[in-house]
């Protein structure tokens, strides 16, 4: 089956829901144009179903998750009106089984000559040799790496070294490695859900979130700190024009909010999840506690015995949520400070993910980080008017944009390989003569 180069399917296996988006990029009506990852993304179909058996973004029951994924894919593709899965398919990887490592490689230069883009590319290519060495001694799946920064011989750090003079150029990249044994169940359930289709790309969650809500820039300054508050994991990213200053995850999400409520209030976990999901609508609560004692009471029927009612002050629920989210934001700040990347966050924090929909979450984050805080949503989205431009849908469009970048890189590699092969054939023909 020939792959349609401008039909992209993105998959997110979240702890709360499985989300699928099918989309294409606007190419100004030119059928032969290669899609540009920063152009308008036209949503053709989408679906969201409960994940049921995913904990901290890892499948606890792969067979059940595969069934749910099949349902989400089928619903999304039925919405498009397309006949088959003929495009580029990517999945977001998220979880504690993925580790990041900064890998560096250096090249020697003539310090009398200005550094060029080709020098930067040569240094980056040397990174791949170092990654191969790491993979030879560990059981891991490499994810697409990202450029972090460059360093000159005098140890100056730059995001773009072009035009500088130095006797040595060191490239630093952030590489991501998924534990192969723990990735295996994910690969298996995707094959069960898509038995006749090849999965093209795996995208690390922080990269997907950043690519979704932050369009490319032409300056070398970082774009701010993005925090994706997912159900099972929290993703952090500080993107730049060349790559990322940091890309990592913390194993805390909105599921922990529900767990805290369940334990503290003696509620069933499903009831606690419902409270988190309707906190700002039906319950009229926020994540910043109001010290009004029992002035606002919530009456929640017991899940096992409906004749019993839990009488809970709204302020108590707010306090529990505020304490946990404050702890999470402090962990984010501490992690960035530990890796000496907090100063690169700039003056803006962008919140995405299901947790970004919690009322007054920006106010709480501003209190911890002492920076401007805003909610991020996917940029340049068109197509279906019923597609929710919500922060909880921020991850999947970013996976599609990331896979478009990877597809472009692979196309260049394939073209270069074809050129080399043609040159070899010409040389053979000359020799044969």
C-alpha cells in the first residue's frame, strides 16, 4: 500500500484517555509540495476514549488498551471518510521508563575561519556515533534526539555558533532512551490495534507538547518553560530555535490529585476522579483554597451505599488540591535548578494538558514561579469545527508536527542515499568501460 505523505495520524496513550487525531498540512493547493511542519494543520478526524488500564502512561493490561486504541482509531478514521491507514503514523511515548542523557561530541576547527552551519551539522553527526556506543551496552530503544547547545573552546555556550571563531566546537544533545522491556507491551498493543500498518515514529511527550503550542521562532533565545500537566506524568520543556534546553518528565499527574482526595476524604477513586474532572463546573471549586470553613458544603453520595452521604466542605477539597499542585510546581522548579536550566525559562510559563483546565491553576503557578503564566493550546489548527482547541488536546497535534519534521529528515536522507547510489553506478559503468 502506498503511503500518503500528507495524511498524519497521531496517537496519545494517556492515563485518563486515549486520543487520536488524523490531520494533513495545508500545502497551498500544490499536490507535490512537501508538508511543512509549521504550516496550518487541518484536522480531518479525531477521537477520545477512556484508557481504562493505563497507569502513569504505561499499559497495565495491554489487551484492554489495544481494544480501546482500536476503537479510537476506527472512530477517528470514520470521521475522515478515508478508506485506509495510508499515511504517517506516530505515537507519543511518556513514562518513567524513558530516561534522558546529555551526549556531547567535539570537532577540531581552524580558529581563523568562522564557524558555519556545516560545522554545526558535522558536530551533530558525531553525536550519533556516541549514541551508537551507548546502545551497544544497554537494552534500550532510542527516540529522536534534540540539539541542546554548542560550546566553543573557551567554554562559551551558544544555541547557534555560526559566525563565531574557535579551535573546537562541541555539540551537546539530549538523547532519550526507552527501556526496551517496558516499551515491548506498547509496541505489541499497537500491532494488535494496527495489524497491517507500520508505526512510523515514536515521539517523546515533552517534545510533542512543545511542538503543538509553540510555533518556531527566528531568534536564538529560549521560548519559555512549557509544563504539560497530564493525568499520569508531567512534562517539562524549554524549546529554542535549534532544539531544547531541557526535556524531561516528573511522575506526578492529575491522577495523584484524585488519589489524594480518595485517601483524605474516604471516597472511591472513581468518585475522586469525577470530582477533579468537574471541580470548576458543577462543583464551582478552584485549586486555590478559600478559607471559608464549612460555608460551602458538598454532598456526595457514597459509592457503595447511596443512603450514606459524605458532607465535605469545598474549602477542604481545594486545600488538598492546592497542596499537591504546589508540591508539583516546586518539584518542577527544583529539577530545573538542579540541572542549571531554570534561568533559561525566561519570563513566561505555558501550561498545557488536562491539568491546565483546572480553575485558577495559572494563579497558583505564578505564585510558585514568580513569572507570567498562560494556558497553551495548539496553534494553526483548522478543519473540523468540533475539534476542541483545548490544552488537554495539546499533545497529539505536536506529535503530528514532530513526525512531519522526522519525515522531512528521512526524505533528505533517502535522497542523499539515492544520489550516492547513482554516483556509484556511474563509477561502476566507467570502470567497466
